C-alpha cells in the first residue's frame, strides 16, 4: 500500500502555512513535505509534527532567490560557497525535524553558460552534499523537472539524472521521480520506474494536463499505485499538485485509495 505525504506548499493553501499540518492530519495523511522550512523556527515546525503525529518526509536544500525566479544554484559556478552553506543549513533543519531526505533543485541554466562547466560544478556540489548528508544518515535526492513549466531547468530527464548519479559515484545520491514532470518530458512511466527503482527514493504525483489531483487528466493513477506496489517501491508518494478547486474537495481520489487499500 502506498504511503502518501501531503505537500503543504500546494495542498491546503486556503490556510496559513502553520495551520496546514492539522488539516493534513484531519484528511488522513501521516506524512508531509514542502518546498522549504527556512522561514520558520525549527522548534515550531517540530512541535507541529509531534502534535499531529506526522512524519517530515522531505524538504529542499535552499534554492537561491525563489521570489526572483531562481530554482536552485547547484549548477552555478559563482555560487558554490552559498550552496555549501545551504547544505549545512538544510541538515540542521532536517536533524531537528527528523527528516531523512533532502532534495536538491539543481537550477536553471543561464542562457550564455557552457553546459559542460555547469555539469562539472553540479557534480562537485553533489559530491560534497552527498558526503555531508551521508554522515547524518540523510539521503540526497535530485529531481528531473520538465522544461515546459521551468524553461531551461538543467536536469529534465530520468536517464540524465541516472547518468549524473553514476558520475558522482556516491551511494547516497538518489532520484526524486515526479510522475507529472516525467509524463510531460518522456512518458513511459511504468517501465522507467521499474528500470530505475533501485535509485528512486521518493515519488511525487500530479495529473497532466493541469498539474491537478489524480483523476483530472490522462495519467492512470490506480494502475500506477498498484504497479509501484508490485515492483516493490516502499518509499513515500508526495502529493505535489494544485487542487482544481479546494484541497478538501479534491481529495476524493485519496479517500478512494484508502478504501481500496
């Protein structure tokens, strides 16, 4: 049976962020994820997790100036010191929240940049981060993201992520596989999940088109949930989608999944 985590950046967004933990628990979720914890005190977040019996499944490394459109800095040659400081900050939060996975958003390639140089910087940054996280028994993840939603995102296909992992040569680097992003970029979801299962530490979902809840688009999620169980995926599935109306109204798919399970 899949374990689902509510993505609090996108779900229950009718509520102030700190109120979303209670809403996730009330909806039946046992795990939560979100983009970044850094605007809040570690103690406050930790108390909410404990109060509602929730597992902090995942959050991201600091990703630069989000408001200005940055989506990660791991590929940027002039930002290595900032990246390393961010890794240390992320580990502090992860330890306080008992979060065992951190995702690295690698970033958007500058238009005039040399792709080979960007890749070289990324490889070294990932080696550094994977080693630091391994010492704390925290997994490092990288996520391929579609270039329709984020034009120029540097890692945008599953095979590319797998090749980068091979080059980094760390046992502590894994793939965060977002079904929505990879449906946009490459399709062939089920065989790809099976092929890379050993390196997939976390799965996320949304339907396509629209990035709304399962059942609103073309992806056969009941099949994929059964398939993930069949091939032996035992990680979490993060619900990172935009509710078509309200979060609660859009959770019928989740209630049905719990009943079927």
